[in-house]
C-alpha cells in the first residue's frame, strides 16, 4: 500500500485553536493512567506533555504517591476520576501485571477505560488491551513491543525484522489487532486497514529515555481536543496521531539544534512547535 507522507500542512488541520467562546471543559479532558513505582517519571512526562499541547483539563488517576509527583510538576492537573473525552493509558507501567503488588494496582485502574467509550491511546503496559475495547483505539509500540504483542496472537516475528520493514509490519498489526497502530522508529508509520501514513524521518536525538512518554502525552491531548471528529470518522484517529508525532519531532528539532536533548527539554518546545505549524 502506498503511504501518505505527513506534513505541517496536514497537521494544521488537526490542531484545534480555541475561540472566545471556549472554556476549559470544551477544550478537551484527558484521562491519564501512566507511571508506576518502577517508572514514576512517566507520569510526569506524559502529563506535562499533554498540558503543553493545549489541553483543557487533565485528570490523573493514581495512588497518592504518583499524584503528588504530577501535582508538583503540574499543579493544574486534577487527581480525581470524572468525565473524560479521551484516555492515555500504560506509559511507564510494566506489562507484567502480577510481577508485584504496585503494578497490579496500576492495572486495576485500566478498567476505567471501558467505562467511558472515548478515543484511547494504549502504550507500554496497556498494549494487551488492544482489541478488548469498543472505542477508537491507538497503540504506540516500538518494534520490540510489537513483536511481543504479535507473538501473543500467534505471529512470530523478531524486532529486527519489524525494524527492517516497519511499513509492512504496521499494516500486519492493524489487520491482526483491529486497532490503529503507530509504530515508533526513525521513520514512524501509522496504519489503519485502509490507509497508511508515513512521518518525516525523525532526528536521532529523539532516541532518549522518556521520549515515548512525551509522544504519548502529546497524542493523548490531541485525541481529547479532536474527540468529536474521531468519533464521527475513525480514520481521523490516524491523522490526529500523525499530527502528534509531527509535533513531537518538530519540538525535538527546536530543542536540539543538532545537539543532545532530554525528554523534559522537548516538552518546553511543544508550544513553539505548534505555533510554527498553525501560523
């Protein structure tokens, strides 16, 4: 299948600019279940990235420890359950549900996804929920995670094989898993059964710890602001995800200027990346 090459012009169509009539709840509410005792930073990175992308309200779901970390970094976050327009789940959570008590507690929160049928991003420890939800669902694996996920469905493929032909395996994954697939890599592909999007080649400086958490936060915020468009046309899920990946790389380029960056520094440049796209 021929892929569509994604551009700033394409991204602009899926960045919702608020009007004078908007308020915080009309600008999208994102439910976030990320981070764990093992990887607490993911809770902060996903939350801060989502808020930097233009989200109206962020609801963070956790025990008090992670909630306090998020509130310290982003005091505007809400830390009680409530109505949401999209979900971001699994970043910084192990997929080994029963490996320890704290991980099991994080997985218990995942059940909330099925209580509100809104567009959903599944990352890292939540990838096994692919095909278990009725709402428009996006998964965001790297090659190793996708190989593991496909193996559970009886398809044996190495992460090296996926990296060698990401276009092919993103299409295989969307067909077998019944969800939209964002396959992370130097060139990111986003696949739905009837079309494929190819992102510009990313800066190698993006290969740093926490970068995927920042990407998940950006996409989660865009799902919340575009949730009506996605519910009306599920193909918009792939387009919105592509916009998130484009913003992610654009912010990294602004932060880097051909030098090393951290994931936290990428977040600082998200507003500037969006400004350049919508101008």
